[in-house]
C-alpha cells in the first residue's frame, strides 16, 4: 500500500538558522575541517564549494583563481541567502586584493558579506590591541613579501616575518603540530604583542592554545581569524572559556 500525504505541513525558513559559505581551494586539506570544528553547530551550517588551484604557491598561480571566484560563490546554495562567504586563501586574498576578492564573490552571491583570512586577521589583531607583530608563513619569499606589505600598510609594525620556503599547499597541510609549535616559538621577538601564523593550509589553529601557553602572547592563525569573524557575523557571543584568546573577544567596531 502506498499512501500520499496531502501537502498541509509547514516548513522552517532555513534548515539551520545561520549559514556560512566557504570557498576552499581544490587542493586544500585543512580549512574545511577547521570550519567544521570551529564554526559548524546545530545553529550554524557551513556550506563548501571548491575552486580550481594549481601548485606551486606563487603570486601568479594565486592570481589565477580570481576569475573563478564568481562561479564558486554562485554554486553555494543558489538562490538562497548566506550570512557570509569566506574565501579560504590568505595569500590569494593579499595578492588579488581584498576589494577585488569581495567584488568577484559578490558577483556570484550578491549582497553577501565577504570574509577573507587576511582581512579577518587585521580585525583580530585590532581586537587584541596588538600593533607590533611577528608573522610566520610557510611560503616562499616572493609569496611572503606581499604579506609584509599588506600588514604594514594597515598600520602594523612587523618585527619579524619568517617564511619556510614551501611551495605546495598539500605539503603545508602535512607539517606536524609539534613542528608548527616549535617554529612559532622560534619566530617570537622581544617586544612583540602577537603572532600571526599565515596560510589556511597549515593545521595551526589547533596549535594556537599551546603556542599561547609557551609564549604568553596571543596567537592568530588564518583559519582561526576567519572562523572568529564568521562566528561574530552570525552574532555568536565570545566564549570566555575558549582555549585561545581570540575566541574570547568581541569584534572591533
């Protein structure tokens, strides 16, 4: 017997009350997992699209993603609103430019707030009231140098920028936690007020509490900053018991 119910039921406005879109690189192993851990909940859904990317991580290859961002954004829940879209690449958001990234994403998802790891890190460092910073990146020098310029132009004093000379984001994702912690501690200079660990491929967000414990400094990572900005965009209150300092803070005006 087959019974067909009459369509008299009501529907929720959304399956989840908040929705974050995430554009991840095709080769990425880390950012999606970090967002599932840091952002996703019963109330916040994370919806992911992938964008083509080809190693090595050079400014030229990063810029090649720019014309692909509109289509990637449009693939995330077509015709439905999102609370924000995150572009999951720090170095690309720097070399393409924040405004250009936002324009390309909004062309595929009009009216949606756009979050980049680089822009979220600026907000995070200001929330932490950190003006003198150290930066640790996995990149080769030609990819790390625009990062120095980006933060300098936004008023930060960069006492040290360390780059590991890695070219493949798949290898960056395989850097062990204990090695990330060791390198982070070695990057710190006297007088620094915060450490930023760049690159969404690095599994650095999970290392932030231990680095803070060892150094006494607040630590911002690409994925941690983007997740923090996403939570604040979704009106999630700071967590006073969070394992790292950033997640205990509200966003700056």
